[in-house]
C-alpha cells in the first residue's frame, strides 16, 4: 500500500485489556496490515482511567495530545502534560494514571517477534 488515509472516528475503539486497567481505550491507526514496520496507536482515558502496570518486549514512544497523566516508568513517577513525550525501552515496567480530565495520546511501537504484554502486580502511585 503506497499510502493510507483515515480519521480517528473511523477506527475501531477497544478497551485496554491489561488486567487492572479501567476507563482506557485503544485504536490501532497504522499497522503492519497497512504495510508499516511499526504501529501507531491512539489511546484515550476517561477521568481516573488507568492503564495498569505492565511490561513488553517492544519499544514505544508516547506523545500527549490532550490532558496530563502520571506515568510510572521503572520505579519512578513522572508527570506528562500536553505536548510532552516519553520513550520507553523494551523490558521497562510502566503504567499510566489519568487525573480528572480526559486524556488522549499517540503511542508508536515497533514490531518484535514477541508482542505479548505481561501485567505487573504492583502499583507505584
């Protein structure tokens, strides 16, 4: 495929399935099905939404489009705001905790042989 054009409203929105997550949704915008070597995903979190602690083998870059979030990365807590971004390397535990306003971010990941996500049974907030 030489190019692909769409709109957020045309892409299926699914609940994030990581154990302990709530009020969080994912849309797969660009994937290997489009011929890409990476994936672009859009996440939205309702007020007090959570993407629970987890780890995986792929790298990711998260770009905050709207709102702010507390990100647990390793054993640290960082606060990210609109227009901030973070790179998270493979094998690094992380989680996202939303405040009282809706949160929206883009997450770009690489494809690796093992795309599984492993929940981590701890909270850093």
